[in-house]
C-alpha cells in the first residue's frame, strides 16, 4: 500500500469527516442507532401478533400439525379415556353382565376395556376425521381468544380462572366408534358429561394482555418503519457511515438474540404453569414450540441479516484484512470485464450519486411497507433486499476507487 491509497486510514474520507464532525452528530447518530436496534424485537413481536395471534386462519394453519403430534395425541387420548370412565360406571356394567361366580373377572375385564378404549381413541386420532375436528375446535377457540384480546364479541368461556380447549366432539366421535366395535357401555354417558377441556392458560393473564396486544396491533406498521427510518437518518448524519452500519448490524443482531433468550425463558415459565396430568409437559412443549415457531424463525433470520450487514460493512472499510479481501474480488471481477467497459461506468456513476442511491433505497422500502399490509415474511424479504441493496451500493463505491497494489 502507498500513502495515497484511498483505502488506508489516513486518507479514508469518512475518517477525515468523522474527525472534523461536531460532537452532536456523533451523539444523535448513536441515539438513533440504539433506538433502531431496540425497536427491532418489538417490531418482530408486533408483526407476529397481528399475523399469528390475531389472525384465525393463520393460527389454524399453524396448529394443524399438532393433530399429528404423538404427544398431543397421547394427551387427548388420556383425557378422552378418563372422561369416559369417570362418567360411566364400567365396573358395575361388567358385574351386572357376569354370573355371580365370575365376579372375579370384573377387574381384568375393566382393565382390558380401558386399554381397548385407549387404543381405539389413538387410532381415531390418526384419522383425517380428527384432523378436521381439530381444525374446527381450534378455529372456534381462537376466535374466542381474539374476542377476549380485542374486546369484541363474547369473552372466552373459562372455568376456575383457566382457559380451556373444548374437545367434547372428540369424545362423542370415539363413543360412536366404540359402539360400532361392540362396546356399547359408553352409550350410557350422561348428557353434558362428554366434556373434555385441555387447559390453555390463565384467563386473568389473557385479559391483562388485552391492552398490550391492542397496542402492538396498532404499531405493527409504525415500528418497522421507525426501525428503518432511524437507521436511514442515522446514516445520513453520521460522520462515519460505514462504522455506523457495522454498529447497527451488531446491535440489531444482539437485540434479536436477547428476544430469543426471553422466549426460551418464557417457554420454561409456561411449561411450569400449564403442565398437569390432563396436559402433560411434552404436549405443552409441542404446543408452545409450534405456536412460536414463526416468531423464532423470523427473529433468527433478522439476526442473521444484522450480522451480514455488519460483516460486509466491515469488509468495505479501511482495515488491512478488509482491504485485502476487497481487492481480491475487485480484481477478479474487473478481470472479467474490459477496462473502460460497462462496469467502470456503472461503478463511477453509483459512486458519484451514492447519497441518492442510499436514501432512495431506504425510502423505497418504507413506501412498500406503508403501501401494503405486509406479513412477517414480506417484511423479512423487504429488509433482506434492502440490506443487500445497500451493501451492493457500498461495493460499487469501493470498486470505483483505485485498487491497492499488492506490491
């Protein structure tokens, strides 16, 4: 390298600008970047709340796989079997049907009958009929939860301060199957005693979450826009945009990792609060994991985007390693294009109007978000495309500068 190499620290334009910039610019830039990073996890939660918590169709699609989960099937089968035996005196029915001298068979027959009911229920839970029942049950339950969270319609029906998923339809379907198999004792099941309710959570907790959910729903568009807006303004006034972008990428990723940690802690709290004999821990774990799957997936993707932005922004800087890597790829790319060709003109044009390209890209992303009602996936795609675009702009700017000599 030479003293005139534009990628060396003494000659780096942003380093000179940062040294001369007033202190207030650095302070305001830091505040804006911190705000952008802090709002990132809140944005992810707000979008997930709208698309998952308050959207019945998407919720039903998300929980549909639970109908095929062995832990859920086993929990439902246990609840159905217990409900049938708790409300029908099977032992008395067996005793009444046996001769007095065969009364000793009542116990073994009762045990065998319970095992048969359990296996019959499990076989039913593996059918497409149960899949459809499961969708309908969850659709109705979720609609009630949404009403409770939004204050619309009827509130969720609770018992002892708990919210339950009513599986009574499954009991009736199993009772019919047992009758078809020749086990008619459960036809004596009293009306109103076919209720099987699996605990979902606390009704008081649901009611207290109403204001939070409403606020997140109202801010689902504003929060992502603010994340991008604070970043854009911070980059505009930053005396060292590349360094600011590195710090934002790292802070953005750290904020989302913190959210992941909080979700892990919340999972443990939920399992300890909900797990019971009627809803075993493995079933509660499966339900929690599937419900929060898309939130955790989106958070991981966004954290990866933040790290990618930080890494490429660093590689665009004056560090010795960054200069070497950048020079290698620039030479390789230029080697495939004739000197003075289209690539040279494009890089020169982008470098000349770099501020406009940067602001224009961020502004376009904001307009797309504002002009639509984006899903979580759409927001992720927009953010990823914006990050790649900004990185390409930076690469073109660097490619327009002289390549440092290796000698």
